[in-house]
């Protein structure tokens, strides 16, 4: 009978230590749960912000689509002179950028490419200015002018040494020239399509223009 109280006194510290260890684990588990809850809350906020951003992007895309539709509708209503004026203004901007790149580019090959591109753009501007003048003075002669330009620029594309202002030995300069010549032929094809929708103008024969690959 006397041993029972002693056994109880001896076993009590062990029981308290186990409880403390269990309590410590419980506290650690609660901390982990709190941390996970905080992480989940942060993720939920991030997902909410992402949803808002996605909605904004979708809204912007919708506005851009409507703007593109409006631009296409306006382009369909443009007169021939408006087309020429817009094309010339765009080329003037691109020419300035090409010449800037030909100066600031550290890579000589890239600079040479932009030199050739800028030279070709100058010729393209002259071409479209002449076309705009014909359109103003004698619209009925526009189709003949388009056919003549297509022949001339196809020759420039097939043989850059003919009627070009670049040195054939300068490959990268020639590449820039050729790329821009191909673009101008596509521009002339666009002009053919525009004449098809313009009453009172004869339509030149539509040609299939393939962009020539630049040599390696």
C-alpha cells in the first residue's frame, strides 16, 4: 500500500514531459496550419488580381478588335488618293527609322541591311508619289502605271543589279534592298485589289508576288 503514492509521484514527471512534447507538436501544427492558411489567402488574392488582369486584357482585346474592324471599314471607304497619301506617310516614317538604324547599329551587317532598306524605301516613295500624281491628274491611266511599275520592280527583285542603287558586292546592303523591293510588289498587288473596288478604273492583271529569300 505504501508503494502506490511513490509510484504516482515518480510517474508524474514523465507524464508531464509527454504532455509538453505533445503540446509543442500541437502548437507547431497550428503554426503550420496558420502558415498554410496565410499562403492560401495570398494565393486567393493573387488569383483575384489575375482574374481582374485577365478581364482587363480581354476588354482591351475586344476594344482592339472593334478598332481593327473600324479601321478595315474605314480602309474600304478610302479613296485612291487617301491610300497613296497614307502609304507615302508610312514610308517616310519607316525611311527615317531605317536610316537611324543604319547609323546606330553596332553590327555592321545589320547597319548595312538598313542602309539597303532605306535606299529602297526612297525609291518606293518616288514610285508612289508618281502614282499619286497620275491618280490626281489622270485616274484612267493608273492601271497602266501599275502594270509598268510591277514590271519594273519585278526586274529589280530578280536582278538587284538592274535599276538599283546598291552595290551588288555588299550582300547585307543588297538583302535590305531586296526585302523592301518584295514589300513594294506586295504593295502594288494591294493597289490592284483596291482598283477592283473603285468604279471607273480598269483593273490591271493581278500578279502573284513571291518574296525572294535573302541569301545566307
